C-alpha cells in the first residue's frame, strides 16, 4: 500500500477530513473532530497509527512484527503499523475500518445519524 492509496482509502469513509494539528510530519485523519488515523507521511517506510480495541491491539502486535504500541499515543488503545509489505493490504484496511468504527461508536447518536446521511 502506498501513500496515495492509503489516503484514498482513509478519505473514502463518511465525514473524514485531513488535518495537521501536530505539525508537518503527522497527517491526521479525523471523522468530524475525532482522530482515527495518524500517518507519518514523510517516514520511510510509511507508517500509520490506528485506534484498536485493547485486546485486538495486543493480538495484532503478536501476529505482526510491523505492529507496535502507538507511537506518542495511548499504547493500550493505539497501534502504529509500519507499511513495509509484511502485512497484507486487506489486513491494513481492516485495521483502518476498525479504528474508524471505534471512533464512530464513541460519538453521540446525532453525530452517528449525521454520518449515515453522508454515506
């Protein structure tokens, strides 16, 4: 997965937009005002931090060497994934889907309804 296809997939989700609240090195993808992905877009190889269920986060870290506790994030709820070809693209997309769903799940019913209207 390259930078362009990663960004295209992240932005394909309803209500998502880009921001750089932490400076030029970290590209943040938010659903409304909540962050669900942080891309180290200038890193080589590319890496992305995603929200994860705490149990799933541990399982993914044990399953893939390229998945580690979230860099500068709550390590219980976030993983940082190095995109180096060692994890299948479909698996990375599932991690993105899970991160997005976890953030949406924490939103108000009104915000969730507004998102459904955008799809």
